[in-house]
C-alpha cells in the first residue's frame, strides 16, 4: 500500500480546498500578495517561539523552578526550551501523513490551532508553588506541543513565493519570508517589556507574564486565515499537480537524500547559532549577572530587530547580484570575525551598557544578512518529488543542530569559563557552515 501511494497520484486537497480553488480561479495572486501572507504566517510562528524564549529567562525560573538558585533555574528553563526543537522533526513527519491523506488545508489548520492552543494554555498554568512538580510536566507537554505544531506548520508558501517571483529577483523574494522572525520578536519583546517596565515584580510574576501567551491564539487564527487564502489559489493547485509542492514519503527521502539533508542542515548552522546568541542568551546574561533592567534591554533588542529586518531585505538584493552561495560564504566569514572579536574581547561584560548595545546590534545585522538566504539552502539538489518534505526536514534539523541547545550550552559554559565561550561556540558554527558550503559546489537556490 505504501508503494501504491508513492507511484499513484497523491491527494492534493480536501473537497473544501478544491471548492475554494474553484471559487478563486479568477484571482491571479501576485508575488507581493504571497509575500504578505507568508510574512504574517511566519510572524505568528515566531511570536509564539519568542514569547516562550523570553519567558524562559524572566518568568519560568522564578515561577516554575523556585527551588533552584537563579543560574540553575535558568538552565532548567533552557532545557525545557530545547524540547520543541527535538519535537519539530517528529511534527514534520506526523503532519506529512496528515498532508498526504487529508490535504494541505487540514494539515495547516491543525498545526496552527495546536500551536496557538499550546501557547495560550501556558497562560493558565499554575505555578510550582501551587501544584508542585505537575506544573513542570504540564509546561514540558505544552512545549512539545509547540514543537510538533511548528514542524507541521511548514506549508510550502515560501517555495510558492520563490517560484512565482521573477527569476532575476528570486533572492529578494526568498528573503521576504524571513522577515517573520524580527517581526515576531518585536511583538513578543514589546509586550514583555511593557509589563516588565510598568508592573511591580510580584504582579508581573502573578499575572502580567500571562498576557503575551494569551494573545497567541488570536494571532495564530489571523495568520491561519491569511495562509489558507493562499493555499486555495490556482497557483498553489497548479504546483501541487506538477508535484513540486507535494509531500513525499519519509523513508525513500532518507534513503536517497540523507547526505543532502545533512548538508542542508549544516549550511545555515552559523546563522541559527547566532539567532539565539543575540536574542535569548543576552537576556539571560543581563538578568543573571548585571543590574540592567530586562525590560529596558528588550527595547534595545527591538532596535536590533529593526536592523535585522533591513539586513534581511538587503541580503535578497545582494544575493540577486552575487549569488546565494557567495553571500552565505561571505556572511559566515563575517560571523567568524564577529565570533573571534567576541572571544578576544567580550562586549557584554560587567555593566558596559554601550558594549552590550553594540554587541546586540552588530549581531542582529549579521543575523539578517545570513538568515535572509538560509532557507532551503540545498533543496535544489533534491529530486523534484522530494523537495517539499526535504525542505521541511532540512529546516528542522538545522534548528535542532544549530539553535536548539545553544542557550543552554552557552550559558552553562559562560557561567563557568567566561563570556569568551560565546565567541567560541559561534566560531564553531561559522566554520561548520563554511565547510558545508565547500562540500556543496553547486549554486544554491530557493526551490
């Protein structure tokens, strides 16, 4: 039966999706319209992601791990944070089955509702003081739910955007979906900063931190409708019929393209490592080892996120001129230089607010340049029928290897051996990226 599914035509949609497409055949979707829908969808995913990430530093150590001293409690919190990255590949595999059997719309609806529910449910969690260790179990289960949902939220719309864009501007349009990361971070950071700066600590830890989590369900519903509208377009149906955005069986994909999946996961390693070393880790260091307000520092990071957004757009323009592979090599080299500088003379040290701001803004600039072109780095090497699912798994593995455990590892090492460990960790990621690019000589392009 599995072989029949591989050889025969796969179900491309549910009846409701087909009806929606028939109703929208008179509407030609422009690349700019696709870009807006993709950015909204990605921003919602990253909002949920960063709400948990920020709370892992300013909330969870005190609410769910009050029995441990602050550093240990934060490390426990980062361990829970990592659970989603372990669950993401599992989510991609499970939701691929849903996609093949019931259609992209059903898969996306279930994934986004699971993501929104998992995040919103955290706002109702009792503290450790109220129900003891059960609060930790519930937090862990909901975090795994987030990870499964993020794996299932892969919709192929970024690929649809690249395929519908003019050939000479594909680098630019491929970068646009990545804008969801700085937008999602800014939304989460502003909400937390507002409550941190305007509430007494007792009120914030009692109810203030719950509001950003509670907002997640509404944001995800809005993003879901924006994405379903695009899934129901004639362009999407045509690409499905051409099997360019078709979910493929996992086992044949792993058997035929395991090396390509590994290379694809290693190429963006420097970018994904930097991702958490300028967003999550600095907040933990500021909160644990300085007297600077976490709310104030979140606003500094928001300025860095603006810089990151501009750099993402610039990465698309540059990639259209010099090629994606060259830009990835260049950005990895710049990250390596940044890492060496951080190793020799850590800027986020003691109470040096100016140095902290420089570090964050420079890191966000490099993050935008590298992250803007990191998506689907080697999916062009895959056979056409494997590209959709291969891109999803490549993305999941890259997050797991490059970013999932970065805050936990770097905080643990830095607390014991100094902030030079931040630069050494980042340097290892940059070197890995350059080696992976060296082993992939073909020009990298978005599927």
